[in-house]
C-alpha cells in the first residue's frame, strides 16, 4: 500500500505544482524577497514542503502509516529553510 500512496501523492503534487510555482513566484516577488530577504529557491521549497505536509496530514493521512507525520515549516523559518537538492552525481 505504501507504493500506491507514494504514487498518488506524486501525481497530486505534480498537478498542484502547476499552480504552486507561479503563485510562489508572485508571492516571493511581492513579499518574501524584500520583507524576509528569502531567496526564490527558499520560497519555492517552503511552499512545496508545506503543500506536501498538508496533503500528508489531509487527504493522504489514511494511506500513509506514520506515527508522527511531518510538521509544517513556519513562515519565520523561510529564510533559513533550504531543501535538499539532487545532482547528477547522486544517481551514479
């Protein structure tokens, strides 16, 4: 069941990214770049992380068997939040 839940999460997240990326870019341009001094990468990673957490705590909570689901990243930590990046050397 874990593979099915992961695939469903991947499909829904991929669909939501079409709306999330432009929205996050506009929010970064209008607010986060000058109020919080956050970089665009940090802003996109923050929005993506919180959408995935919302999905895991919301509609996918019955499909994911986690005793302690991941927590939301507060807005005050956006400037210090940095997501893991994947490089080509990770696959070799």
